[in-house]
């Protein structure tokens, strides 16, 4: 076993979820990530925790079989809820043998399933949890790199001095915590403003998401105005969606388009009332992630990017008395900010062409 696998497991247990003696920990992973699951069991034994490995994240194969043979009238899985209620820690490990496994699942069926299982997601996110990545060959193929090259990419992004990352990113947290309005401008096609006053900015330094490397908050749902061109593609439900354009008025996406798989985007935006509004503004700050890999867990953390998510806002990013955007979906999309771009906070430029004002080369 590559020694970085054990280091990865220790980072998850000690840094991300603070695994304690007696904790009931659910490890949800595809079989391709067997080495990391094994290492997580080793660390759990060292810490006196109780691990249980499940495979509901088996890269869509099980879900595809279920959804393609279902009548679409979904109900809550009480036995899964019981498991989530009893666990102390949830570790989700991404890793794939086919990244497009669910590409032939009907989008309306998927949306109905998401709505029915929303309480499961809420319960899962209410405790200690971590989402991380195992460098599987299928993910390397999607990233257009060798397996060894992808392993180096993943572990370079994950095995970092997270205390130093936290300190660096805290400078952006301080900027946003005092902010009323944020404006994102990129090229001729992105110019969008949103209010964030009273909503906390969170410093993601490798806890719930590993790798970390972003600062994020929630816009006021009715405040978003303008147009955004998301020039980086995304994979959603096993389908690639490219060249997404959204136009916002009074917080709602009143017009949308995509160069490829626009119907997938439409289904996302029509999932429920909150799906056509923004639930998150995130600013990527992880300089170790220096390439696009078709993996949102990494891509949204790239330095020189911002991302916005339609749908659910995270509870901890919504201030007391402010409106919380609720939805069964949370879909991130990315804007490249490396050229002809800027982030303004209350009229002051805080990042230009990907460089923050507080960086050494600013």
C-alpha cells in the first residue's frame, strides 16, 4: 500500500472529523477505494472507534439499477435514516470505475429521488462528516492524466499543512465577514452582484471537504442580479454540461442556457422553488490544485476561480434572521478568474486576474 494512503486516512480521522474513542463511523466508498477504506479501518482501530463500510456511493451502479427500475414514487428509506441517526461520523470516499454510470437515468426521476431523500442528506450533514477522493483510474482518465500522475495530483492537494492554509484563507474570511455586497466580473459575459451582509464566511481548510481550499458564504436569495457565464464544464448525474449561462433578477435565474446537455441544467433549476436561486458563493484558494480535472471536489478549490451553487445554502453560512435558501439540490458551477476578471467587495477590488490583494505578488 502506498504510504500516502495511510497518511490520507490519518488526515481524515484526525484533522477532518476528529475521530474519538467509541465513535460509530460509517465509511461509504466504492470498492475501487479499498486501500483507503482499509487504512481508515486501521486508524479507527488505533483510535478505538467502530467502523462500518457501506457501498451506497458505488459510483452510481446500484443507484442506476434502482432508479431505472422504479416507478418514480419515492418514499423515505427509514432504515437508512436509522443508520444516519446512530452514527457519529460519516466519511464519504469518491472513486469510480465509470464516471458516466448514471448518464442514462431520467433527469426527472433523479430529481424526484433527490426531493424524497432530502431528509437523509440533512441528517447526514448535521454531524461530523468528510467528503474526500481516492485517486481511482477512471477519475484519472476523466482528468486526462495517467493513474500515477493523478495519484500525485490528489495527494499533493490533500496532504498539506492545513493550519497554514487556514491562516492564509482567514484573510479572505475577514474581508467577507465585513462585506455587504460582492460583485464578480469576468470578461464580457459575467457581471453579477449579490448581498452577503450578516452571513458568515467559512474557512474550508480540509475539514468537511478534503481537499479544502476555499472561502464560502451564502448570498441573500433575493439579492442576486446580473449574468454569469460558467466557462468550466461540470459533470452532473453522469452527464457533462458545458457553457452554462444564467441570468438573475431579484435572485431568481430567469433565463438559462448551456452549450451541451441544457436539459440537465433545466431539470436542476426546476427541481423545486429554491433550485433556481443561489445558495453559495465560493472563492477558490488552493494553489496546489493547478489544473482542471472534471471533479468539483477539486475544481471548485482552484486558485483563480470562483464558484456559485444553485440550490441549498449551508445552514452555517446563513446569519440569524437572514433567509435560508432551501432546496433538494446543490449544484456548483465555476468561473475562471485568471484573466480580465475581478472580485469587488463593497466597491473595492480584492482580487484581480486571480491574485488577491493580500498575496505576496499582489
